[in-house]
C-alpha cells in the first residue's frame, strides 16, 4: 500500500515537473491608468528616481528599506539600489528615456531570488490634459521559476502592486500645489 502511494506521488510529481517545462519562457505584467495631467508632468515623476520613489509602491511596503542613489538620479544612467527584509534586495537603472513618452529600466534582483527583468513606462496623451500611463514588467522565466509560477500568479501579485503604484502616482501628480 505504501509503495503504491509513493509511486502515485512520484508519478504526480513527474507530471507536474513535465507540465512546468511546457510553460512560457518569458512573462509580462502590465497595468495602465489615465491620470489628469499632461505627459510632461507625469514624465518627471518617473524619469527621476528620487521622484519615482515618492510613489513607488515597493518603497511604501517597507519604511525600513535602505536605498542608495547613484550620482545621477534622472535619465539614462540613473541608478538606485535597495535592501529590504520585506521587498528584497536589488537595483534599478534607467537605460533609455524619450521625453515625455517612455522610460525603460533594467531591474536586477538579488534576494529573495535572482532575476533580471525590464520595466517600461509609456505615457500617451489621452484627451485634453490627460495621460495614459502604462507600467509593464517583462523578463525570462527559468525552469525553477516556471515551477513557482504554477503555484503563484505573477500577474495578480505584481499587477496589484502596479495598480497601487499607479494610484499613488496619480495622487502625487494631482495633489494641489502647496499641499
């Protein structure tokens, strides 16, 4: 009886591992929000990492987070590294920016797992004085991550953080002057 159960569990594990191997080799998470401000106003809050971190949802998750900026904090070459018990350890660097429409970042995570991804922010005018901001993250999915993705929905987890971040961005952008 015990041998039969062990064989069934081993077969189920084998099927699970085989199924994980068929999963996509890349992922993409994307969220958008329309913000009542022109792209030029929104761009500055993404393109400058000090401004970015005033609304970054991951900074808000851990008030004890330790971060360090490079000498350049805005535009290509701007870099920010962080250490946190709650949101991990890693760095981001702006690798390309086209004012006021796009900012591309390289994200390198060290802990709790290693990952090398890209984040893209696109800003499109929408109506009179409004901007559609899209935040996307994409990257490779190594085999061990494919197994993890069977149990954790990356789109739901990261997507919720992006939705929160875009709501924080909107609040910062639309905050009345002098408040």
